[in-house]
C-alpha cells in the first residue's frame, strides 16, 4: 500500500509527533518521518478551518470515548484516532462549523483530560482516513462512536447536552444537602443556580452551569458515582429546561449570581434587611460565588471510587487528576464553607433536665454515628455537648434530630464551636454529667462497611428490633416494653429472619423514649436487644 492510499493520519501516527507542544526530533535517516514532523508543525501553524481537530498532550491512558466527549457538545463526531504513544489524538466532526466552534471555545478556555491541559487546534488534514490497522477500528472506538451518535440523536428530542443537569439521588441513606451538591459540582466549574425538590419520594436537584462543556464534564464524571460508600448514588441526565428561575436563596434553592434574593422566611429576611446583607446569609457558598472565584478544578473523566465514605469528612474530595487511582476522599482536602467545618461536636439545647442523662444522649445520638463523649453542661443542665466520631456523623445526627421531641421537649441540635469535648480535670465538680464512651461496646458503626450504614432512617413511631434470640416469643418482647411503661400498638417478626422484628408505638415521642430505654435491654443471658428507627410501618 503506498503512502497516499494509507492516508495522512497513518503518516502522522509514524511521525516524530508532538509532545507538550514541541516537535520531537525525527528519527535519523528517515526522510518520510522528517516530512511528517514538518506536517505536524504545519498543523500547529496552520489555523485554516478543517472538520478534523488535532488534540495534543493527551494523557497516556485516555480512551477514545473521552476524546469523543470533548467534541460532543459542539456537534456530531464522525471519527476518532488516538495515537497513545505520541500523546495525540484526532477528532473528525460532521462539518467545519462544529469544528470551528470547538476550536474557538477551547482557545478561550483550556481543555482538560484527566486533569491535564490539552491543546486543541485545526488539523492540516481535511478528513480522517483510517483503515483496519488503526485504533478506531477497535471495538472500544466503534462503541464510543455509536454512543456518541446516539447521544446526538437524542439531543433532537430531549434538548440533548444542555447547561442544566437533572440529578437524582438513589439509595439516599444519608441526607444530601444543597451545599453538599454545590461542593461536588463546583469541582467542574462555576455553579450558577441549584434547585432541590422531592419527587416520587426521591430527592432530586436541577443544577445550572454557565456553558454546555462544563455541564457535560460534570455529567460524564459524576453519573453513577456514590457520594458515600455504597449509597447516595448520583444519576445525572440533561434537563429539558435551559435555564432555572430561582426565587429564594435558602436550603432548597440558590441563585449564586444573585446573593440578594430573599430566603422566603419573613423573620430571616427582616433580619438580613436590617443587616444590609440580603440573601447572602443563606449560604456559606454565596460569598464565594458572588466574588467570582469559584472552587474550580480541572475536570477529570476518571473520577474513581466513591466521592467520600462514611468515616471521611464530606469535604474530603480529592482534586480530580491528583492521583486518579485513589478513591476520591482519600486526600482529605477541606474546602471552606462545607459541612466538615462543623466538626464532630454538636450543641444540643432545650433538653428535659429532669429526664436526660449522658447515657440517654449516647443511645439516641448513637443511632446516627458513634458517640465518643457527652457533656451535660454543669451550669445549664438543659444543654449538652456531644462529640461524634466523624464530622459526617455529626451532620447526620443534626439533620435527623434538630427539632425532635425528646422526653416531651423539642430539642435543638446545632454545630458547636468546640473541636472536642473536654473531660473534667481531677477535683472539678461534674456530678457525673460528663461521660467518655470511646471504648463502648455499643457503637454501631465501628466496623468498616457495617450493614448499619444502610439502615439509617429518620425518627418514626415504628422501631426496628434485632438480635432477638430464637427462644423469645412475641408476647415476651411486648411484655418487656409494657413493663417499662410503653403501650405496644403492633408487633411483627420478619418473615425470613426471626432475629428481627418491627414494633409500633402510639407516637414518635413514645418511640424515641422507647429506643433510649430499650436499646441494649437484656433478653437472655447472651442477647441484648438492638433498637433503631424503621423506614416502614407495620
């Protein structure tokens, strides 16, 4: 086969190539290679539009699909050629207009692949001719091209790639807040607006970016990822909406381009008006976005692992591209204004002084994390400090228990400014109000990947009982609850596992008190009852 028939791109694949923008020296005694090195140089200097785009400085492990995804927002991709040894790739668009739009865009905004800057320019070649010896005859390239054409076909009916993403959180074991979403999606560029809502019992969000390329980068990297190990899975698609209309800046919606929106809470808005702050109070991110320097980081198509894990601070995202082989979260990077700033210590107020004990708070807060220490304040016994094992567990407890009625009083739970709960010094009056539970055998989440992580639910009138020995009957369990002052509305063993049961009490208040009193209740010589909140009623 002579050179012309093979096509100019085969020549390029054999050329000295380009690395980091400089032409590599051609091999000695190879006139053909020397000419091709010049051709690549020509590519660099020749800015004439072509539907073929030349991409330089690509990371070694980049796939055809990732190269194609760079082009999809600008139009239909018709061919791809990746020269891995040369750190170069060629992308053929359906027409010159699409290619020109892409080159113009990436002239003003640096393209990135797996955290590395790549250079996008017109190729000197008018089309990509590839034969069976080339990489795009491979199954992966063909599959990637088919997926790309399916995506562009879809765009005609659904609005296709768009600046607004629709995000659905599946298997939401832990609460996911608007600020958490902002933190995750800001990794790919400036987030303009977020609206969150619940539909069909599923938590969802709409997130708007300034341009399609950023939205697409976020979608490609995050779709299918878990925010925490084995749960809170992100499902992302393009929304049919092209822009979001946000009326309030609060914990449900946020317009980062307009920090002066009201919160929708008359009391808060009046206070903010007096302070001259407008809606800025609504979010730690508002100031950051309002000042125009978002927490951008180069996007990477290799967002591996889950974005965090129970036991990791939520802000422990790894910057994409920084050792992409470790799970996101391993780097423990803290970002300002995120929930990890709340630390591990909670301040709980409006407690029932007559009833509350460190043990009661240990048991109740232990449903949402491993409680290390509890201190009921000596001079203000309706308030307590509770130290959890992880910031994430503190956030979880706060989300589920703020405004919960405990022993007849609605408690308030908020982050404390303290980093740890101090044990009393010797000789200090304490009256048993401070307890260290670090070595307790009743921690629920000590084992990594514990099943308890998958069974965390908001407080409810139905309790989940486990660790029931086979010798204990329904009557005996009901009697144990009755003896301790609780009226049992309904009871049911699990059909497939008699070690577990559901017990329903008349109200959530009763269930909270029953959980505190009956967790770790001795049923037999070797079995202590385990009690948590249930997701379902009987």
